[in-house]
């Protein structure tokens, strides 16, 4: 399933950037999006440092252009190399990426994590439900809203 995602070296438009280090959670998220008939391009990255390189078109992603940004970033909080809060801080502090909607999709229900995320500008904070069907529904609704209904200004 994960191998069918967008090739990170391509310059195809990305609708959803999923930053998740847990392979099982990533696969469940992608399946739920596909099950909800969200066929948009999904890019999966597994650590915060790579996600920042991707979005800011640097390092291995220097060939990308800043105009090809995702419609939404689904961001896990606990990531290797650079955690989700730091990724969020950098995204929301840069005028080029500030308006990209970021949804914290995490297993952490810690009040401090929620407060920190909102103070840094997260657009939504969703605690991953333990129940598979609830998780499926939450991700499908998330995909519908942020990819199909939400409107972003063209800069």
C-alpha cells in the first residue's frame, strides 16, 4: 500500500502530505483516505527533518518548487529527528508556508501538546481514535474537509 504513493522525486501536485513514522498508522491513514474515495496525491514522509526539506524544497528535494505545496499536511507529533511541534513552528513562521493547513494527527491526548500546537498555529488537532472504525471515519472526514471543501487563497 505505501509503495503506491507519489514518487517524492516527481513534481506532481501533492494534495496531502502525511508525516508519520509509524508504518502501520501511515497505512491505516492512507487506506481510510482511499476508502473515502480521496484519490488525490498523497506523499508519505517518515521524519520531521525530511518533511521540512520537502516543504522548503531543500536537500534531496531542492528540485521541487515552492509553488507545488500540499493542500494539507497531516503531521504526527512524535517524529524522529525533528518533532512535529518544531516542524509546525517552522511551517507557521515562514510566510511562504504559513497558510498551508496543518492537522496534528497524533496519539497524544496530552493537554500541553494541544496547547503548544494551537499556540504555534495548528489548524486542527485530532487524537487518533483507538477503534479502527472511528479512526477510519475521522480520517475520511478529515480528507473530505481539507482536500475537497477547504479553499486556500492563490498567492
